[in-house]
C-alpha cells in the first residue's frame, strides 16, 4: 500500500512558520531602519561639511 503524503500543516508547524515569518520581517525592518539611519547620518555630515565650506569661502572674501 502506498502511503499518502500529508499536505496539511499541524498547529505546531503553522505556529513555527508564523514565528519564522515574523522573525524575518522583524530582521528586514531592523536592517532597513539601520540603513536609513546610516544614510541620514552620511547626508547630515555632508551637509555640515558643505555649510562649513560655504562659511569659510564667505569669510575669506
């Protein structure tokens, strides 16, 4: 007799899949937030450097 492959997930398997999906989503959002903060910090430093450069040009003239 050929055994049938079980196609439905048990309650525990569904819960594990749900937790895994949530963990992946949480890691992804944390990574996106970290990248956004890094980009904001780089842009802030560039803006401040540009402002300092403009001030030094104005005072030299």
